[in-house]
C-alpha cells in the first residue's frame, strides 16, 4: 500500500551557475549561464522547461535582467557599476540552461575589479563558477558560494599594479602594528640601547631575515605549519629577554645574530597572514613587495618611537637605563612564556 501511494518527484539538478567576465578598457562584457530549474524557482515559472520556449523566455527577459542586477554586483576601483545593459536571454536546450549577455560600461580602465555574486540564495549548495578574461586570455578563476560570495581581481595594467600596492602596503603596516608579539620582540632587541650603527645593524638583520622567509613562504617554496611557527615566535621573545639579562651581566652582545635567526621564524608568521589574504596570482610579486614594504614602514615607525623613548630614559639617568633594561627584559620573558603556553596548550600548537 505504501509503495502504491508513492508519486514521482523531480530531483534538483546540479546547482551550478557560470559567469564569464571579459575586462576591457571601456567596458566589461558579461556572459551568465543559469540552469532553468534555478531561474524558474525564483521567477515562479512551472514547469522549468517552459523557460526553454522562445515565447516564455522572451516574456521573462526583463525579470531575468532584474534578477541578475540584484544578484550580481561589480565594482571598479571601489565604484559600483550600475545596472548592466542585458541582451535578450538565449535558450540552451542541450544544457537545460539559459544564457544572458550583458555589458557594464566603464569610465576608465580599472585597476581592481570586485565581484559579488549570490545567484540563487534559496539553495545553500548552489555554486557559481567565475572566469575573468583580460586581453583575450583567461586570467583568473573562482568558485563563489554561501561561504565565499566575493572575489577581487587586479588587472595587468599600471592601474592594477597601483591597486595592488594600495591594498597590500596598508595591510602590512596594519599587521605589524597590531602584532604584539612581533613588536615585543623588536622592543626586546632595543632595550639595551647602543649606538645608532648598532641599532641599524640589529633592525636590518631582522628585516633581511623575515623578508627572506616571507618571500619563500608566500611563493609556496617553504611552508612550515602555523601551529609550529606561532609557539616558536613566542620562544624567540623569551630568548631575547634572557639574552638581555646575560649581556647586562657582562656577556657578549649578539643581538644582530639573534635578530637574524629569529627573524627567519617571524617571516613565516607574516607569510601566514599574507596567504590568508588570497594573493592575486597575476600580481604575486607586487602584492608580496607591497605587504613587505608595509611591514617595514610600520616597523620603522615603531623602532624610531621606542628607540627614542629608551634613549631619552638612558640619557636622563644611567641607573634608570639599567633598571629599564632589567625590568623590560623580565616583562619580555614573561610575555613570551605566556604566549608560548597559550599557543601550545590552548591553541592547538605543536600538535
């Protein structure tokens, strides 16, 4: 009786849409292909196969254009491109889909293109395959879905290079200035003071070292796991503080070598952040250069301020300078130890 009561149902077809964008100096040509099942659902057309009939498809042309304008958004250099000029849709019976062509007009050649697409939100499994063409060649690809609905593309022009630098230089500055572990490591290196030449050597050693590993990791040549790098960075801070106490007690000043050795580890930490920013494949070199330049700018600002402050304290009183070096080194050791324990036992490090 149960089998006799069953009725036939239509399974949802593969939930994919396709967007091709061809970027030019004066316009962006778009080609969108969507399955009739998805389009029919949002247009309240049943059965979906009706959209393959010329008359029905022509009648829904304006509604389809409005649907695309609401679900697909393009921005050139931060300026949203208003509704595209969509041509009448075409039926693709062999694919059970419809194709729509459109054009977005540009005021000038763009450097950065931001694409946001939530084509059919009713289906959480729906995916949109995006292809970006420039100069007649496929330049970038992406898959957009509920977890990732936006994509950023940098053109292969001077405007594109400038757009890359505008994004990654501030990102580098921001990362170094909000990274307390990197800043504390630098502060620990500066606690003992020294001549301008000595401080330049120490800071330069750190810069050269982290630039090397940042580049290697960003290019995919060496990629140690983040759960090992983060505890190692914390240990480097502990080591700097302990070395300061040894030097204060009459040991040899090896800060330049410490800065270089542990700078290699810190560079991998910078690279982890950089990789999470989804580096543009066509502008990998410029994005790497921009991020590293931003890190150096932020680092230079911090070093100038902290070194000047420490120098002012030592100039006022030699005793105060020694107390600053001792107390500061203790703080550095404690902070580094805290971060090490936190990253090993509470953040999944070294597992």
